[in-house]
C-alpha cells in the first residue's frame, strides 16, 4: 500500500473526460434509450480506464476489486427498495389503488393549479415520511396518471413532483440524507434543518410561482373531453372505492412511524395483492389461466404481477399505457445502472482520483464564500462523477470538514452546503442513481424533466448567492486556528 504513487490531476481527469465523452456519445446515438444499456457500457469502460490508472500508480487488482465490492454494497439497501417498489406498483395497479387515486385526483384537481398542487402534495407527504423515493413511487405515480388524464405536460408534472418530493425530503428529520449530512458535518439534526430553511424555503416558494405560471399558460390547451372519458374507463375496468386507498395510507403510516423503507414498501405491496383478491376479483380472474381453480388463479396472478408487473388490455392504447407497469423485473434496468455507476465511483474513490480533485479545490478556497461555493460545486460534481447522492454527501463532507473548523465556521454551514449541492442535484444527473430511479417510476427521461425541477436548480443557486453576500453564514464561538491541530471526529 505504501508503494502507491499519488495520482496527478491529469490522472484524475482522464476517467472523467472518458465518462463524459462516452455518455455524450451514448445520448447522441441512442437518445432516450441511452439509459437502457448504452450508459451502463460507458460507465463500465470509464471504470476500466480508472482501474488502469490505479494499476499504473501501484494499486493491486485485489485492492481495486475490494473497493468495488464495498462501493456496490452501499447500494444494496436501495436495490432491495427498488425491488419492493416494483412489486408495490404492480399490485397497486391490480388492486385498484392507483386507479382510485387517479379517479379522485381527476375530480378534485384544478387544471390551472395542477403543477402547484403536485409540488405541495408531494412536499407535505415527503416531510411526513422523509423519503422522496417513496413519495415518487406512490403519490408521484398517481399524479402522473392524473397528468395523463388532464393532458398536462408529463415532463413539467415530473419536475413538479420531484421538486416537492425533494423539498420535503430535505427538511424531514426522518430523511436519511438529512441525517447523513448532519452526521458528516458534525452538527445537531434540527439545527441543520433550521439552517437549511434559508436556502430551501425561498427556492420552493419561487418554484411554486413558476409552476403556477406554467400551469396558467398551458391550461387553455387541456382537453376537457379526455377527463370524462378517462373516468369512464376507470369505472368500467376497475372497482373504485375510497377504501382502496388503505394500502397507500398504511404504507405512509409505516414510514411516518420510522418503519424501515424496504419492509414498509414490501408490506404495502402484499396488502395491495390482498386487496386485488378482495375487490378486483373479476379483473384478477380475467388474467388467470382458465384451467386453474379460483384459489390457484388468485395466487398465480398476484404472484406474477409482483415480479412481472400488471398489463391492462383495452381498446384504448393510451389508457393501457397509463395503467400498465410495475413488477420487480421492471427495476432491473435501473439496478443495472446503479451497479455500473457505483463501480465507477468506487474505483475513483479507492485509487484516490476523487481525493486529488477535492484537494485542488481546497487550495483555491481562501475565502469563506469560496469555501462554501467549492463545497456546493464539489457535491454536485461528485453526483456527476460518482453517480450517487450518498457519495456526494460523504466524500465532500469528509474532505471539507477540517477547513470549515479552521475558518471558524459552524458545521451547519457545511451540512447545508452538502444538501444544497448534493442531495437536490442528484436527480438532475441522468446517470445518477436517483435520476434512474425517478425515470423508472415516473416514466419520464431525466433529459426531459430535469429543466422543470425548478426547486432543484434554485436551491444550489441561492446557496451560492448566500455565500457570496455572507447571508446566514454562522460562525463558531471559538474559531480554531489554521495552525491548530484538528482532533479526529
């Protein structure tokens, strides 16, 4: 290990340039299908480039492989959640839970305020449960269905959903990223949340104003005939009743009570399957093999929907697309992207290529404002390079923590910068795990929805402006000297 040579800045940028070039070619040649294989190949080739540089600098193949295994193991929890979400979507479609949400949503939502409503609903739920992923997979899926019914813009709808979900996630004490940011920076959780309000709340208010005008400008083109037609189709194909929302409320309740996400979502999927048997018997039997008994038919249909998804077959193709999907199998492409992205990020961290970039940034941070801005941009850059929001919080947090202490800055400044640059921007990077997840549940390509994630763009911008003018930059009572040794956290 002592024989390893320190990488140069050129070493660090070679894999990054390789990745950006290959991903650009992927989008150029394959367009919207780039995340279904081409991006994964680009990331693996880039990981190979980073490996060659590590070998050149003295790292052993075994060391790099251990780094890969460790990096991928970090995402195993997210992968299990993805599988559970796939089953949940499938059983909630079959049980009528999602159709019921769409049905009632079409009745109560004002088209002029649809995008604003999407953000507000998702924000409230995300604050309550602390998970933007769960919100997108439950409320978000239903709202995308309503958007279809209103003929509203799907990219804008996805942007509004993501904006609200990330606002709520960011300010929720139940959120894993919020707790992680506070822990890495060494600050108290609620102090971190209060300090985040100065960048988060203005960004959300401005995004709601923007969504109001986007909805106002598009409302005249809404097809009012489509709404009654869609509601009629829902009534014809599904049994609709308020109590079919119980699986949703149960899942949200478990999340609010801090039940782990994987079993909470998995239980929601199972309850959805039970509700399908109880309340959608005609639909279930229509999907079963006619030679099976009633019991076997119910078991096999629900079982199949959990791994294969639900497919509706009517004469209305748009209606079929709206209410078909889910299943564990539908998440395999997303998981493929997560594994390849984490492979690249893990190698970059293991052989010190991320470290060398951050060290160069630290050398440029002579002022308090430049330090905070460097943190925000490093967190965003790590999202682009390592393709994972957790890495974008942990690595910059570890690297910059001592510098904040040396400059007499309270740790709340670091934790807020990590969230402003890392948490909210992860979903904007098409090859990031968060963007891949959102695409898998909302069915809109990140290249289409990213521009409309207004909150996610405004938050880092406001963070940068606040740093430049020195607004709400908290200092320590007893600043530490730059020459004073910093004890290990």
